[in-house]
C-alpha cells in the first residue's frame, strides 16, 4: 500500500502523519520519518504535503488551542479488539481522562485493563485517537509511546493536567 507522509513542527516537537490513497490517516508519530515508519509497518512512503494538508492543518489548530476534535477519516490497522479500544479512545472527550480499568469496563470487559493498555500502546494514530487521555488507576501518567513528559504536555494543553487529575481522585474517594 502506498502512503503519503509529511513531517512538520509543533510546540512539542516534530510530528509526522501518513495517509492512504483515500486520504484516511493510517499513522501519526512524534518525530520524523523513522518514528512514523515504526508505527505504520511496511508501506511505501511518499512525501506529499498536498495529500496531508488537512491533517497538518487540523493538528496545527489542535496545538494552537483552536481545535478540540478532529474531522478526519482514520484507518488504523489492528485486531478487532484493538479497533474496539481505539474507537472507545476516540469517544473520550477533550480535556478528560479515564483509567485503563474504566476504559475496559466501558468496553464490557472490566477485567481487561492490561489488554486495554496493550491496545493503547499499539495505537498507530496518536493525538487523533487520543491514547494520551488514558491514565493509571491512581491518575499516574502510565504508558505513552512518546514518554510521560509528552503525555503530560498534551493533557495540560487540553486542561487535564496534574491538578485536575488529583482533584478527580480525591472526589472519587469520597
């Protein structure tokens, strides 16, 4: 399969995108072409700023604080369970977090928190499919392919930073 790629700067470092021939996003990554290649498998890349323009524009608006959701087709490759988890990730509202256990329960599999965590880790479309909104049961920044610092930056950008997570835990314990 041919994919069309672009790498561009964001406030949190270079960001790369890959779309398929139909324009659906198949992979994203913080970093350049090697980081993107690691997330999309054995596709033949072609740098194409025109085919990736909509994705680049919406990602830029997100990082500028002018966009809370994306109007883009996504086509992540994964197992049926992974795709269910990724669909549930897409339903987590901007500025909110859920735990891996909460997400597993939403999927009707309350004992599958670790499997949900593995599916989050396999998510090839970061930011657009917001795996950064999933935290540990204690609110910790457990797991993110691009590191806890970048996960924290994304959550702060969305207004779901550490203070908000601490408050959520305190309320949950009442």
